[in-house]
C-alpha cells in the first residue's frame, strides 16, 4: 500500500463532504475468487481499491480465515502479483477492530487482546482502521446499554495501540469510529427492530471519543478520524432486505455537515439497489461496504454450475459428479458453530437457510479441504466436457455467451468473475457519480 492510495481515498471523501456524489466502496472478504475478481475489475480504473477484513475474519489467532493480519497482507500481495495488479493502488482496512471476538472475557483481558490485534493490523500495513469498542465485555453490566464514555475510552485505547505501531515518522493511519447495529457477522433480528441512528447518539459518540483521544495525547490521531459508522436504515436478513429511504435519513444526513472533515461509513449495504447506493453516497454515507453479497453471488454461480454438471452427467457416463452442494451442507451440519445462532425454524427451513440465506454463512466453509477438492472436481468436469450453449442459457441466463466465439472464455472462472463483476459495478458506479 502506498501513501498515494490513502491520499486518494481521503480526497474522495473530502469531495463528498463538499457536496459531490463521490465516495469509496470497501470489499470485505477473504475469499480468493472475490479478491482476484476485485483486482481484475479495478485494474483499468483510477479509484483506490479498499480491501477490508473483520476482527472475526483475521486476527492474531487466525480468525475464521486462518490468517493473521500479516499473513492476510502477504496473501493479498501474492494475489495482486498473480493478476498483475499494482500493489500501490491498494488500501488495507480493518473492520470492527475491538474486543468483539473476546467479549465473554473480562474487559481487561478482552481489551488487551483487542489492542494487540490493532497493533498487529497496523504493523501488517493496514491503514484504514475502524475502531469498535461498542459491545459489552464479560464484566460489564449487561442489563444496561454500554455507556458511551466507556466505549469512547476503550476506543481511545485501541487508537493508542495503533499509533505506537506506526513506523517512526509515519502518521498516515486513518480512523473510523462508532458502530452500527448489528455487530460483525450479520443480524439475527427482524426488520421491525431496525432503528436509524439518532443525531444525539452520533453527537455524543463524536464528542466523547474526541475528548478521550485528547486525554491521552492523541490529538494528531483525532485529526485523522475521517468517518463515523451509523445506521442509515439499511440492513439485510435471512430472506429480506431493508432498502435505504432517503426521506427517513434526511436529518441524519444533514447533521454530519456541521462536523468538518467527517462523513459517514455505512455498513450492511449488501443487496441494496443501484439507486439506493447512489442515494446513500449523495447523503454523505460516502463509504459503502460489500461482503456477503459477493460470496452470495459466488455461491449462486457454483450451484448453477453444479446443475450444468448434473445435466452433462446424464449423457456422459464417465463424469464423476462433484456433489458440491450436498458436501458443503454436510460440512455445515457437522460444524455448525458459524451459523446455528443465525438460523432458526424447523429442519427443512434451517436446511434452506444454510444454502440460500442472504446472511451467507456458507461463506465460512468454502476453504474446507473436502470442499476445495469438490470444487476442483466440478471445474475439471466442466472443462473436460463440452458445455452445450443451451445449458448455459438455462442456468446462466445473464451470461449470454456464444460458445463458437473464440474471444469469449467458457472456463468456469470466467463465469464466476462475470457474476462478481456485476456486483462490483453497481458499487463502483454509485461511488463515482456515474449514471446507471
């Protein structure tokens, strides 16, 4: 990551502050197909490419990706080299960095691990850091909302851990404060519980955090706080999406205009319509996040490719089916810790959600060795046997390929990339004031 890419990101946010419908979007994923597609999509563009990981995904103990911050940074650099993407155009971000993974422990123990995590993130080259200490720890009073000043004080401690990790002479780390509901990983609630952040809450968060920064001598760091995470009225649930309504967020949108240098960061913007995304950016929610929507799209393509494989097997007796959808579901049943708190209902309903929920908890299982082997078999089957255009039309209707056109690739990788491109495009257009 270069200082130029970080400056480019900050410039776009300043342009948004001045009233231009410009912003940035963050790809929150560790999936190799998503990362590779993001870099390929962005190669010929001039916007900063922001890749983020969460505290659950990547931390000093590996997270669910199995990677530490340093290892993820190296992993992303390797992908960049493989696809010939200039590393100096990347910005690495940390999302929800705080005590969340250890929230059942005492506040002292949880914060100690959280500070170490933030330190490791910065040492690994992450330079956009969302500091999130909004959750209760084990010894906090869970019968009451966590006091804003307690959260602010812990946020300042996390910022201090980040600052001391910066190399001598460097002061290029940008910070995001605040937290929306839900926590990292998705929401289990219903739409009726969604509440737009109040101006009073945002004001208290800003003022308390600023004072706590100043108390421990982080005046310079406070000048690099660029955004506040709020809930603008967007969310997705197992089978539904709450779309942005500009009218409902009007007061919140105009409120941030009174704070020089600050804009909003909107989480859970997955599955929003192109119009909703453009309205969000116009209303100063200048940093959009997308993650589960991208792996949801990946899952859609894999399942569609499996249907093509099944049809080919009906007349190609040599083909050994991958059985990918059943195999990954078996992995989920045998290792339910990543989804059982999110899905409820009878046996059939839960089985449906494991595959098709917008929360996309299936994304936690693609890197399992047996699943990887099944994916290899699926791709091999589709490459080794001729795929009729009629099956492409049936199962991939948006992929209007002419099989006889040698300039068009029929490799599964190209279909996956096309699908992910279609998601990235709407975020790119929404943050670059392009007309859809």
